[in-house]
């Protein structure tokens, strides 16, 4: 499914949601209670990045995804398995990965955009799936 990435579309969880989860965890720890993990702990482990802070090549990749290609590598668009478990757990086929070209690299490099179908989220990784940052199109 293709979708446009527009600044007016908020794709990053609202700030209050993230702060509320943190406050709940800290409160539980301070009063000696048991901290309850968020419903989706993997989501809490993923950072965020403003669209404007992405490298220009990531912008190019997002534009290609919106256009449906053509993509520079045959692996672009394949299902991302999330074997590392860093992203929220979803059914097989939910995530797809795309290469973010690394200037000067003779290979695909380590940078990728991983998209999620249902809620149209886009994740950026610069370290080959070790860490991910949810792209915020509103900043």
C-alpha cells in the first residue's frame, strides 16, 4: 500500500503518551511498586527523528517508496523479518525494507527505511537494524 508522507500527518506517538508512560514507570519505582511494562515494550525502545534531520538520501528513498519505485536494489521492498526484535512485534509481512544509499559505499551500506503497513509508520536505521528511529513528519 502506498501513501503520501505529509507534514500534517502525525506519525509519531503524541508527546503526552511517551511522557505518561515514563511518569507511570518512575512513580511505580519511587513508591516501591512494580513497574508495568507498556503494552508494546518494543515501541518504547525505538527512538524518534525529525524528517528534516534525516540524510537527504533517506528523503530520496521515502520519495521512491511513495512513487512505487523504481528502486536501486532488487532487495528493496522485501519483507523485513524483525529478527532483532527491536521494532514492535507484528505479523510476518507487516514490515518492508528499503535501502538508503550511502555515498561512496561499494555495497548497499547499513542505512535503511523500514515501513509498517497498517499505521503507515516509517523507521530509519543507520546501523543495519541495531537501532531504529521512528520518522516524525511533523517537525
